[in-house]
């Protein structure tokens, strides 16, 4: 009888078939480096899609630092940090990052996504409580899933909603004080949200932190090297003492134009990740040439603090220029270098919205401005943002190019959406 | 327990794997050792709490002292009292290319490993038996490095975008075609980090209502990927085919635990070479079981790609099987190719699906261009497409080194785990004090080794792990063996009761691998 059951059982196919014209299946092919002028699918365009905020992807000093490192160390590190994978460049980069952010210690990961996804489960375990913003990026969501803690979502940037959740938790605690004494609580927010382009209200968060005794984890992937007079991120932007934030995590793939990520904070907190950060202990370390590129990029950031002001001016300019396009609305702060353009009136289904936006993007690429749609995994996201076009501002773009992009988008919206 | 299997013609070659049992006296002494350490740990904690001894741990901020403590005191007990004592064996900083010989920065500790200071001196030419450099591609000169340098000056170091947005360079397409050709599969996809390849793609393949059968000793990335997927996980004993068959039978006959509905899919997760044991998966039997019970196989070849098989194509070639039998072939570029990143290879439908739904393609940055170039050049070298026989020579040199090294260690009387053909050689130490002593003594003699203890291994089975490389010459191996012999006598590590009679030194047997006529 058992044999019969084994004979009869038919599993599902390992993967369902993906239709040939699925929008996400056909990638844009970039020939050559993804710098200011980029060749997408054979057409030369101005790059408004790569997160190369400070234009360091093409910088000669960065490249020569990486070349020197390549000559000395080769490409790979052939081992995790614990087993002969720690190079002096890694130690130097950690020191420099800690000094730049003015914290005690920093720790480097070899992949940006893995940084926050390994940092959260290192501290928050089953039974702990994490309050997280609805618009948190996917890496944070995966970190929270891996930690098995209780997740409480609060509405995006809504401090009243967060306070309500915290108060509810307080009344719960009073019912069970023994358990409350060992349950850790965290708030996870992003400095500059990737999905909505706005900043979190950090001063209010600090007040809530001390009132309800919750620790704050700040994810600064987009705001590192963008906000603040010296590019130190949102803490400098708001003028907050960096020790008030328990952990700052960022990836080096945006402003620093390298690969990898880092966490910084007090030694009390960061040192724990050296033994319990999964992406740190069980994975090979960052190739030294990428670490050397990041160090040189940091040098450039420290020597030229006026590029942040220039970047901000360009962001304001394009933000103003993109207002008033019929059919598309601008989502994001005026000083955010990563904006979204969403449809003012959405059609009935998401698929149709996506198709419409794709036509706008294709029109722009055909006329010399490289744009892309913001891509999401529709079934996996907790709170799926509406479909949008991503517009990225870099210091390398001239004012004419910004104006040209805005004009072209107006044209495209006119021709496709009306 | 020695297995020499010729299981009804499934195995075309002898499969020699040995895990000698722990001698009883050694086990008892090890437990005693840990007991003493724990007692002292409690004593020191007591003294630290009552301020008799200075507490050198970092502490919480004054303003946050009334917050819920971030770490449980007991969690860090092991860390404070056992790990701290031998902490200098890990995280050793090096300052040269991680080839066969490496330069290390000297560091000393004046307060029993709580803090380290760098003296500024560099210890040169340490024989490196710890880096995963199986085919010796960790080089800072030569064709691979020159090609990578050219691509670096053309493309830059970073990419600044995800695969689905603007990060798909022509280099990535070239790499994926090459990887597919190398493995003998229809199509392949490359990712930026080996760990992330597992943790981001297993959730895309299976979900709730599916069953994952995972080996006991699977790597943390496979375990994390399995957990994140939401599927039910069942564990079978390490490399034990009877355990796996029983689980498969039960799963199909009984269905899901409460509802009794049939499972949607069953996925078996195994690794090519297990890095802590040095054992090779029993692939012919796993494939036979998979076909019989209609499940899917996910093979993680992180350590075995490039290191096994007559032309370095991994564990599938080693057993003479067809890559089409393995549904998902995953591997990393960090170990044998001297670069970074991971890949998944398989049928076109699988890769198309992953291109659309993999977490990494949508949210994570793609591979850095010079790293891609290193992989392309080294892979071409292994395949022989660059016009030289360097690749083939390296694969053979690695196999020769493996056999020689393992044979000599066994003759000396150490307990060595694992398969005879695996370039990962674990040497058992057992006692906690010997972990630290072995690491330090070998460093004094200019040999860098990796020692592992709890929690990466079971508590009494701590070991030293050697990773052989095609870059090691016979002289280096002989020097290393001489020193290991000395240290083994000094620390009384020769536990084995099956002392082999030393064979007359004969050259590597050419007929072991099927050679094609050139």
C-alpha cells in the first residue's frame, strides 16, 4: 500500500514557467561601465538610474588605489574573517569608517544586502519586540524574518502611531513584569527611505527612545554620504549626538561606489557581531581591491566636503523641474537624490501601471536619458509600494542635463499618458 | 569505521571515508578539561561581579543602564571565559596575497587576549594551510590579475545598481554563459555573495507546504535559506542514506503533519564537500533516491567545485554522473577561483524563474566587474580554453597533494576525518587546551593553521583543519608534515589506534583518473 502511495504522488514542478514577455525577465544590458554616460541596450544615454551619488564610480584616484591593491593582494581573500581572511586593508577601512562617523568601532560586511540582514538577528531573538516602519526596505524585512522576533509595523513616519504601539506594549509589560525585564525592544528605521524618498523624524524618535526605553537601529544606505554638512548622514543632518543611536548600518554601494556594507556604533554593540553576525562569520571577506576603493572614496569625501552641498543643490533643482508633469507626481523630499515618479491616476491593475511606466521609460532611453522602474518582489513585500520610475541625481550631472531630463520626462508623459 | 563501498555498481570508484571513534580516555579527559574551565569561569565571573577583578568587557552607556540588557549574561559565558583565552588563533591579520605562503602582521597581547597591539613587525613566508585556495588562483601576478586590472581601469570597482535595474553589465552575461558551459548545464546565474546565494534563492524555490530534507552538518547559509523559506525542515543524519530514505518514505506516505495533505515539493539539501568533516556526499545514492521518490536535489558545491574531478568540474564529475540529474547546482567562486560570489546552474526554466523572482536579482547589487573578470579568466584556465595546460596541471597537483598529505598524516598516527580525496583535512585535537596550543606552536614554526572548536563543531570534537592547495609544493608539504609531527609528539595528539604501515613511497598512480588521449 505504501508503494502505491509513493507511485501515485506527483510533486509540483520545481519552478513554474515564466512567460517569455515577463517584464522582469529581460534585463537591460549595459555595455561598458555604468558611469555618467551609459550605453543601455546599445543606446548612449545620460545615467539617471545608478546610485552613483558622488560620481566616484569613474574617479581615477579610486581606480588607481584599487589597482595598487590588486597588484598587492590579488582579487579574492579565500577565506572568512576568522580564518586568514582579515587583511590590513579591512582593518584600515574599519578604523577609517569609525573615525569618519565619529563612533568607537565599525565592522565591514562583504555584501550590502547582508549587512542589515545579519545585524538585526544578531541582537534581536525570538521573543524580542521590533517596531519597524512600514516602508522599510526588503533587506530589513529579511533580517526581521531571520530574527524570529515579534514585529510591529507602524505607519510610515507616523510618530503618533508608533507611540500608540509603544503605549500598548507598556500596558502589556505591566501585566507580566518578569517577562518584560528580559524582552529587548528595538526600533528599526531608515535615514532616507529607498521606497519613498523621505527622511525619518529622528529627534522625535530619540525622545521616544528614552521615554519607553527602546534601542534604535538606523539604516543609512541612502543617507550616508548624502545628508549632513560632511556627509555623515542623518545624525549630522539633524545635529544629534551619534551615541544616541545604538547601531548605524549602511551599505557602501551607493555613495562610496564600492561593494559591501558596514555597521558602526559603540564597541559594546559592534563587537558582538564579530561572533554572531552570520554574514560576517560564515562568509568570505570583502575583496581587498574593493576595500581599497572604499578607503580612497572616503578620502575624497573628507577632502571635498562641498560636494554634498552641490549634490543638494542639484536635487532641489530637479525636484522643482519635475513638478507639474501631467500624469506623474514626484514622491520624495526635495534634498533626496533618489526620487520616485508615480502615476497620479492609477489604472485598475498594477500590471497595467507597470506597462504604462515602462513605455515612459523606453521613450526616455530612446531619447538619451537612462531611467529605470523601481523593481519589487510583488508577493514577498510586506507593504508593496506603488509602481514608480526611479530618478537618481548625481553630482556629475550638469544643469543642462537636469533640465533636459525634466523636459524629456514631460514629453514622454505627454505622449504616453494622455 | 571504514567504508569501502562498491554499492551494486552505483559507485565507479572506491569510496573511502573514515571517522575514527573518539578513544574513551580522551573523551573523558576532554570533558574534565571543559569542566575545569567552566568552574574557573564561574569563579572569575564571581570575582568580576564583586569587583575583586577588573572587568575588561565593554559596557553599556551610563544613560542606558536602565534599558533591558542587550545580552544575557549566560550567553556570553562561553565567550568571556573560554573563547577569550585562545582568541589569538583566529582573526589573524595578513598583509600579502593569500597564496601558498603568506605574510602575517605580528600582534601581541599584554592582558591575556582582551586587547591586541600590533608590534609593526611582519612575519614573512608562513606556509598557509588555512586559506581556501584549492587551485592556487589567489595570485597577484599572471594572466588573471592582468585581465582583472584591465577591466578595473575600464569599468571601475563598483556597480551601484541591482541586476534588474541598471546593474546588468555585458560582463555578467558573458560570465553566466561561461559558467553554464563549465558545469555542463543549460543556463546559470551569478550573484555577489556565496552566503547570500543560498539564503536568497532557497526561499524563491520552496515555500509553505513544501518539505526540505537537510543534512545534519549543512552550512549556516543553507540553514538560513531553509528557515527563511517557510517550508518544513527535517534533518537526516550526516551522509546517511538509510536515514534519508526513511524520511522520504515517511514524507510521501504520511503527507503534511496535521492536514495529511500531500507535500507540494520535496527538496534535498546537500553539500559537495562538508568543510568541517572533510567528507564527500554520497551523490550516486542520493540521486538514485531522488529519482525513486520524485524529489528535487539542491547541491551546494562551495568547496568541491574546482577541487574534485579529473578536470575540476566538481563532485558530479568525480562520481562520473550527469549534471542533468542534479536539479539545482549551486557553488561559490571564492574558493577555487580566487574571486568572490556565487552561482546557480540548472535548466533554463529554473534560471529564468530565478532571474525574475530571486531576492538578489531585485534588491542586491550585482558582481563587481574586476571580480567577474577574475572568474572568467580562471575558469577559462581550468577548462584549458586559454591555450595552456596550466589548469589541468593544477587540478592534478591538488589531487596528488591531497593523497600524499592524508596518507602521511595517517601514518604518523593522527586521527584524520573525512574522505581520502577531499582536500579539506580535519585533524582531531579534542581537548580545549590543545586548540590554543596547536595554533600557537604551529605559528612559532611558521605554519599557519586553522583550529576550530565549539560551536562550529560538537563540543568534544575540536579539530585543526588543513586546506590543501595546488600551489603547495612537495617541499612545503614535507616541511609542514615535519612540524606537525613534532607538535603532535609535543602535545600528544597521536590518538589513532589504527597505525598504518608506511607504504613504500610510490609516485602518484596515473591510472586513478580516466585520462583522455591528447
